[in-house]
C-alpha cells in the first residue's frame, strides 16, 4: 500500500482498521474505503491486508456520500427522534 495514496485511516477494532485511499480501476480514479485486518500473526507485525468489505467510489459518489454524512451529522447534533425518552442512556437513544 503506497503511503502517498492513503488519505486517512482509523481503528475499527482490535486488529482492524478502515483505510481511505486513492485508487485507480479500469483507468478511472476512485476513492476506496476498505476494511483491513492485521495479518501479523502469519507474517511480520502489522502486516495490514485488505478485506472484501469496502466501497470504491467515483468522484460523484463521494460527493453524494459527503452529503449523506453531513445530513446524518446535522440530525445527530439536533437530536434524533426519541432522545427525550426517559430512563434510557444516551447510547441507547442513538441508532449508532
């Protein structure tokens, strides 16, 4: 995995991370969001390998995804339906 192609990465859980990177498929530039796992037990430590779980997005699709995330964040910040329910913790009130 070329470091200059990596845009961002973050841990998903123990031995798993999500990597966002630039890729090219059939001559077209894409942004790839993919789950990677640490295959270090079979080789060198932190030998990150991709899984089939992920998305390969065109520029237009990235813009649509950004719009969807912005909308979700806005609704989350304003308070989701059901947040006023009594007796539930904040974690139980949110859908994620």
